[in-house]
């Protein structure tokens, strides 16, 4: 329930906020009056009146539109001065997702969220947990001769991520690691030696970095998840393949956080189970 505000206090707040918005826009009373099609005296009265009266809706709405703020903010109904359109634009951003190891945008989001828990459902095996050989196999067709340089740069940044005092929770579909170990589907031509080394690497990381790094496997026949990353309370990102859909509004961040928590709660293998499960998968690898 909203707190009740005295009419006189609301009128005072309106005058203060109107004056602030005009100052920020460097707009005079005469210019504002022309913008909204009213007399200068109307704007002067709105700024200097001492009673509890507020201007009419058409004046309040016109002032908000001309000054690029919301009417709710002018009236003290919101603490955010942005208009609804501006808030919507800021809440959702569509960014191109390059097929490359070194993604400045992703790295920037990790830096921004340093210290917060990061929840991640990758599109495949997470890059931060891959061996150099695995990265080279996966990205060589795209990166060509720059593969080595890109891997080195990526390793430097991924090391920074692991030292940024953030907890990482990663959820993978159960079949992803099984197909990897068997060398089927996406991993059909991946040599057994690379698969074995990768599983050993996963085993080492999930053991050494626990509990700051926690890996979970969920059954995709029961639950589904698109590739997502939730950067603490700051940002939630859905990966579409060619683009990132980035949300900064609290409602969507909370919704995707709850979705991730469901994957964790119903995981077929929890973080504590992973080392033993990896031992079993390693035996599936065949030359």
C-alpha cells in the first residue's frame, strides 16, 4: 500500500521537481510554456505557488513530455525521473553476440557483477571450464590463425573472473556431458584424447574451486532452459545465438533467477555429485 502524502507536501514536491527538470534541460519558463501551449503565467504559478493546488493534467503531462521526465515523477508517485518509454528501453537491450572467444561485452558484465553470485546456463560446455585444446578444436574453424592469441586472451580474462570474489553456479543439461564423453552429435569428430583431458580438467576444477564453483546437471526431459546468465541482482541475459537479450528490470531478473533455482533444486546431479559422475563418464570415452 502506498504511503499517503499530504496534498501540500505533494504540491511542494511537484514545484521542486519541475524546477529541477527545467534546470537540467536549461529550459526557461517562456520556452516551456511555448512547448506545451500555455501561458508563461501558468508555469510561473506552478513553480511559485504556495497552496496545495496542482496544475491540471494537461499541464502536468505537457511539462513531463517537454522535459523528458515522467508525470509520475513530477507528482511524487515515482522515484525514477525517466519516462516509461525510457525505462522500457533501458530495461531491455538487444546486443549482437559475436562468435568469438574474446567478447568485451560479456567480460564487462562479469566485471560489473564482481562480488555477486553469477548463475549460468551455457549453450554447451562453459568456456571458462574448457582446456586450450578443446577451445582450439571448437573455435579454429571460425577464428583461423588467431586461435592461439584469442585463447591466451580469453584465459587471462577467465582467470580474472575466477578471482573476482563471485560465486559461480553453472547448470547443464544431463545429456550434454554424456554426449561429450561418448563423442556423439556436436562432439562427433572430437578426438578421445581431448575428451579425456577435458573431463579430467572438469574434475580438477569442480573439486578445487568448490564451493565457489558449483556445477549442476538437470534432466532436459523434465526441465528445459535456454542459455541464460544472471549477474547477481544487476542483469539477466538470454543468449539467442546471434544476440544477447539483456534485462535490467528487477522483475525479469528475479524471474530468471527463480528459473535457475528450479534447475538447481531438481538437478539430477548436484555439485557434490559431479566428481564421481565425471569419473563414470571418463570410462565411456573410447579411442
